[in-house]
C-alpha cells in the first residue's frame, strides 16, 4: 500500500521495443498508468524474494566447527 507522503524518485531504463508496446497495451486495457504497473511489478518481485536464498544464508552464516572429541 502506498502512502501519500512517500518520497518518489525517477527510474529510467531501456527495454525491448516490443515489450514496451505490450506493456502500454496492457495498461490501456486495464485502465492503469504504466507507472503503477511498474511499481506493482517491482513490489511483487521483491516481495517474493524477501528471504535470502539458502546459498546466501550459508555464505553469511558463521563457519561451524565440529566439537573436538577430546
């Protein structure tokens, strides 16, 4: 959910022309702004990856050593 007092920044990127055409067509048919689509898509993608992958956790975890059998 977006707050009215959020600060915004501009994002500029290059995408394939056909993808841009499809994006605009989708937004027109759904009566939404491209900006809203992009923000929703980014939030959805980042939300799915909120937890780091197992490999990242393994790399960040301290090295465990087996207890000595002394």
